[in-house]
C-alpha cells in the first residue's frame, strides 16, 4: 500500500515538473527474520548493497536464537504476523509452513535458471510442486584435522578406512584424542554418520531407498552402520556426555586431532587460529571415490500475508542472482546454492571441488517429512550403537520399522 | 431526613467501593482472561483437530487423545516420560524436602550462626534456573568438568563418569542439581511453620521428660502439617511440570535414551518440533497439554483435600 502511494506521489511530482526538488520518497520497510545471529553483520552489508539500487526499500534484519527460531516463526505466522522476508529451512521444516499456506509461491516470479534442480527440490512443496523459497547455501559434511597434531604424531591424512584406523591408533599412542566427536547432542552424531556411512553404502543406495526399491535393512546400510560402531574407541573419554560445545572446545584447544562436522565450522576454526585441513570421509577401499554428504541449508521466502509483497519479491529476486551468490560466498563463506559465483576463499573452492562427488545427506533430505523423522530414529539408533546397546542390524530394523509406521 | 441522608451516603459509599473494586480488579482479570483462559480454551479446541504443520485440518474429536494414550509410539514415549516424572516427584520429596525438613528442625534450635545459615541455604533459590543448569552442566562435563577433575585428583578416576551421558546417572545428577537449587525454599517454609508452634507446647513436653525425637514426631510434625501440605502440593506440580533443568542440561530429546524425558519436554517436542526432531504437531501437542493439565489439576486438589484433612488445629 505504502509503496503504491509513493509511486503515485512520485508520478504526480514528475508530472508537475517538481521531480528535481522531490524529497526522499516514502520508504517501504521490510522485516527480514533469520536464525543466523552470527551472520548479522554480513547480512546488513548485503542488504546495504541491495538498498543502493533500491533506495525506496528499507530492510531490517533480525536474527533469533537458532534453537527457538522455528517456534518463534511458526507462532508468529499462526497468529497472522511474522516478517515480510523469511529465512526458511528446507525440506520437511519448510513444508511445515509452506504447506499451511503461509508462504508466497515463487514460480514465474523469480528466475531460477541459476539454481540446480536438485537444490530446488529442497524448497518445493511436494503437494503442489511449487517452489516456495530461493535456495541459499549448501552444507557439506567434512572431516577436519589439526595439522600440528598430525605432524606431532607423524601421520598424514588418511585416504581409506584402513588408513583412517591406523591414523587414529597412532594418535592414541601419542596420547592425543583422535576424534573430538561425542554423542550427547544427537544431531552431531548424525552429521558424523554423513561423513562415514555414504562411502560404505555407496552412491546408488539413496535412490534405491527413496524409491522404495529397498529399505534401511539393506545389507549395504547395515554394513555402513557397523563402521560407525567402530568409532567409539576413538572418541573422548566420557563421549556419552560430550556435547557440541565440548566437541568444539576439544578441537579448538588442540586436545583432539579430528572433528567430523559441517562446512559451517570453518569460521570458528579460523577464529581460534587453528592450523587445520579438511577432507571427505575415508573411502571403503583404495581406489574408491570419496563422497561427501551435502544438503540445502535453507532459503529465502516471502510471507504470503505481507502487505509489501512486491517489495519483498524484489529482494527475493535479488537472492537468486549470481551477484548475490558472490556476496554470500565472500562475506559469509557459504557455498552458494545459486551457481555462477567464483569464491575467493580457498577452503570454499576446495569444498566445491569435494562436492563433485556428493550424495544427499539422507535423513534430512528425504526422511524428515513425517513423524518420527528418519533423523530421530537414526540418532537414537547411533547412540545405542556407539554405547554397545544395539547391533547394526537392530538399529537398521528400528529405523526401517519407525519409518514404515508414522504416527 | 438525617437518617435518609445517612442511608444515601452509605449507598453511595458502597457504590463507590464497588466501582473502585471493579477498577482495581479489571486489569488483572483481563490479563487472566487473555493470557490464561483463552490459551487454555484454545488448547482444548486445538486438541480436537487434525493438524498438518501449521494448517488446521478436520475436526477429529478425541482421536489425538487416543493416539497419545494408545498409539504405539506416542504412548510409549508418554508413559516413559510420565514414569520419569513420578521418579522426580518421589526423589524430590525424599531428597530435597527430607533434607529441608532436617535442616529446618536443626535451625529451629537456634544454633550459632543461625541467620548466616538461613541466608546461605536460601541463596541458590534466588539464582536463575538457567544459570544453575548451565553452571552444573559445566561442572559435570566429562572432559573439563570440576566434578570429574576433583574425583581424579583424589584418586577416584573410576568414579569419573560421564554423568549426564549415562542413562543410569543422568536423571539422578539432574535431580541433585534441582535439589541443590531449591532445598532452601522448603527449609524456610518448614522453619517458619516450626516457629509458629508455641514454645510452651515443646517446653511442657520437655518438662514431662519427652525425648527430642518424640517431641519432633508427636508435637512439631503434626503441628507443621499446613506447611507440609503446601510443600507437597508445590513439589507435585513442580515435578510434573519439570522442564528447565532437563532442557538446559540434556536437551529436548530427554537423552540419553529417554532417561531424562519429561512430560514437559515431550509436549514441547510434539507441539513445536525441533530442528532434527521434526515438524510441529499442534494437535497431539495440545492434547498432551490438556491431559497434563487435567492430571495435575485433579491430583493437586485431591492431595490438598487429603493433606488438609490431616492437619490439626492449634488452639
């Protein structure tokens, strides 16, 4: 409403020849909500760039606490409020709000030509096949290692599973905790499985299990779970209670030599002044390609109830351009979902190279649409597996059964 | 005339009083309606519908309640959580309130430094639960934590367990933290109740040669019954609504292996979902909240009735 008024006002001014002396036109104020508090500075810079070419739009970026973001957002939307521009998650979490009609469909309004089909699927509502959010960045599961500790123990980054186990044994002998990972926060162990398991269950398993050709009781998956169980001895003492914060503290303090985690950790390692490198999970045997698990982290959407939809769409269109992708890469060190950017950062370039052999991060991408989610089941199972309370077969069966009988 | 005026003045005074009362009561009543009654009624309504994410679907009657109580997965989680809440209540009654009772009895004898102890015991109560949960989580950390460092220092490295990571120790550890946080409150309430008992009762018993144990059991204990009623009911409500400490110390999933799952966590998880737990489900969540409310409400009233009936009058 405000915007159309300002346009009319401008037109009137131009018509009367007063345009030169016109004061700054009335502005459209947009609210932009996100869960990325650590990115606020970079987003404000990106927004400032956008506002340079759109002087009539004024965007306010608000980041909520990540854990509570879903709750805050869904409560606001359910109450008929919420921001104009919404930083959404992808897959099941997105369907939660797009399925309820809170988001504006973007097909035909935004140019998606720079975004790969596989990533657009993460922001498409399965029920109507429409895209509701512009994919923004991908995350990749990596195995980080501390170069100084590797030198101290006299080991080099392992290529295969056998080498990986030799390296961990040598680190242990040198009195270094090989792996910082613990299991207290369930999601961190699921992330770790994203580095180890795909190289054992192989490239075709994802397609087979999502198309219903096989289930999680498939021998390939059971074998991969067996490898996860072998990680426990390399984790810190008391790994049952080692949570995410402790994991990070162990790795940044140089107490643990490796950390299996997402690509979003890089800024934290740099800030800690760590001499680190990273690689894909080890291959099952020499000569196999090493795959990394990736997923779409989320996207940008427009609130269907926003009074300033057109202005919000203008910003959303901007997020689908290579120009935006370049800023995302350079300012936020994210691997952009929108293609066509050339990141300056070396680590980012290396991740993009690792992504040449990628596989979907299985539970998030395909099994978080129902309750219980594949993630809940897998996290429960992995905890039991690593504490020796369940066999790989039992875990596989629990996951398969749980997915077969939704609540 | 005078009498009539008097009557009128009285009527006006009464009307003014009523207006004044209405003026004073309206804001809290409004707040109560908006923030208590409407959410309660809407929770009941929500629980009768099918929900698809945030979209309200069809009216399905008591189906959500049936799923929670008898559905294969939800009911297993419900009864696990409920059983844990029962454990919490029993443990807190014995450990936290029992300890408080002993302390109150001791403090009631006016030991040296009585004031000092009273303040010290009450200090943790005024700290924020978030701070306490977080601080104890750090103390109990398996790698850097004070507790395990101390155990190792004293040569007890076998005892240096990952306290919050084992299903056997996680809940007891959290209950000790909660007891540490709250024991000052029942102590103070019990102490006040003991101080209310006229000293001549106790002195008379002493003159008659009654033992201290007998005085405690037959005079102090029955006469402090009203305080016990309050503490039991508050502990009951607190135990079945227990949320902050488990959430802060072990997260939304009630890990490890559901050993610290509580009705409150289950409700939050079901209704709002979480990043990895899944999508929000207001229907089952609201139904669970309604069941929790009914259970706590009914049992609190029954408990209050029963406990009040055994209180003896002091005359």
